[in-house]
C-alpha cells in the first residue's frame, strides 16, 4: 500500500513534537517549500493600481489581447520561434499553473474521447517520479491509472523515453504525459532531441504532452530548450505551462499561461468557462508588464546562482551532487549518511534545518524502488546569508 499523504503532511507528522536541540541559539531554517523569497519587480503595484477599474467586471477566460500579445512576443523571443503568430487560440492565461495543470487532465480525457475516439475507461496518465503532486491529484480526479516514470542518475534525472517507447499498449491508452523540464526536484532539462522524441510519441499514440516549464527561467548558464521550439510551428498534441511565480517571484499574484495546440485550447476553454478561475484583468496587465521586462529575471537568476556557488563551496567534495542546470532546488544524495528520512530528522533535531526527504516526493515504482530514496530536497529560496548558514550547519551535522 502506498502512503497517500502529501510530502508536507508526511514531514509535519515526522517532525511533530521534535524540537531542535539548540533552538535558543540558532534560528530554525526552513528549506522545504519552493516559495520564492526574492523581491518581485517594483513596477508591479503601479500597473495594478492603474488598472484597478478592472477589478469590477468579470474577466474573460481567454484573456486580454494585451496579455496574449505580451506572451506571444515573449515566447517568440525566448524560443526563437521566428515571429510565429501564436494567435488567439493558442494562449490562455492561468490563475497560476497549478490550476491549469490540474484542469488540463480533464481536458485531455474529454479530448481523447471526443476527438481521438479513445476508450477512456482504462485511461493512463504518465508522470515523472519524483513528481509535482498536482499531476497525481489530476490523474486521480479523473480516475486514470497513474504511471510513474523514474528520473534517476541513470536516466539523466528525466523519464527514460526509449524504455517508454517499447510500451505500446500503455501508450495507446495514455491520454496525457506530465513532463517537467526543468524537473522538480532535480533541475535537469530536456534538450531539443528529447522534446522531439516526446512529441513523436504523443502524435503516434495520440495523447497530450503537458510540458511543465515553470522553472525555465531559473537556469545557471544556458537557457533550457522549450517544447515549442521542437514543434517547428505545429503545436498539435503539445501544451506548455509557464508561470510568473518562479520567474518573477510573483507566486502570490497567481498568474501564468498555457500555450500550444489550438484545437485542444478551444475545447478546453469551453470546459474552463464552466469551472476554472479566470485571471483578473488588472493582474493580466501586471503580468504583461512582467513578461516585457527581462532585467528583473536576470537579477533573479544571479541571486540563485550565487547560492549554488556557495553550495559548491560549502558542501565541497564530501557531499557529492551535480549543480542542477536549472531550478532552485538542490537534490542532495545523502545515502552515505543513512536513509533520507532519518537524515532529515537528524538535521532538524540537531541543527534546526528543515528539509524534505526525497522519498516523500516520489513513490515506489513497479519493482518497489523509490527513486527519491537517499536524497534530500533543499529549496535555496532564502537569502545568501541564510542559505550559507543552513548549508554550513548541514555540513557540520553530517560530516564534522
Ligand atoms: C513543478 C511545478 N509545477 C507547477 C507549480 C505551480 O506553480 P504556480 O501555480 O505558482 O504557477 C509548481 C510550484 O511549486 C511546481 O514546483
């Protein structure tokens, strides 16, 4: 039996009543939640105030022309799409990507039935493992079988598409594949060849790729390739999800977008008109302004990169890990020091550093292996001084 509690619930239960021994001397440091803490761009409140009259009317689901144009321009610039007009049908604002990722699964099931003629009574949804828990919640809500595809050191921390391609029966009943690049928690990214392989599988077996690219702008050096780049102008079977939560530190503003397959988006918009949250037009105006500014994103990346440099310095050779190409998590192999749950407990108790055991972010695969075993996820979201302090305490606790 798999444990269905959320990772955060499991951690709260694990550490319930455990008080850090030196709480009086050292402030506990929380590295569990992926909530950005850098400043958001200072022009945001002004844009919202200037558009405050739009708090009165209901916004339309499809978004304002201004928002869609800003997103279209940004996608063209970021992914070098050659001025491709994405058009009204290809872009939808979201109230944060989480709701979009959830509702997309319902859209995929409806589309599979009505347009692909699939029998969805035995539908499967593919997910990475470890995974963002909303994917699983979405698959569960439509009663689809959840198929977890491990992302381990051997697979480059992404699902192994060559192995998957052999499972033709499974792929035929698949309706959606949630594919995160950059991956959460590992931070690994798909290259163009991988995206193309994935698109070919989706078209052959007629399912949707829900490419979760919400960490795409938090890269170390090289901007990760996006799935739209690999589409070469044909977006069928592809929907990408982007968010301002991580790019612009605006998690509380709740704004992102979905872009891709126009036929899917048209049908999905009808469904969304019944049940999904629209995005306020004042918020869309602020989001459009955020997508038209890259300076704050550069600054944001620099702050994360400083922390990854500090991690390399502090953790050194004793704690082996690869600096992830993107994202703000450190996926730390601590298997040399015990199992991840015990190590997380020890860190909290002895040095007041709160982290998530990797096994809580994943689940056992068909052969009983949990790919998160032996890892910790550390969110580098605090400021540099706090991050350095946390990593120094971690090192002291585990090594000397
Ligand atoms: C992998 C991944 N996808 C999506 C989201 C949702 O982000 P938001 O709803 O703020 O856009 C998160 C948030 O932590 C995430 O880690």
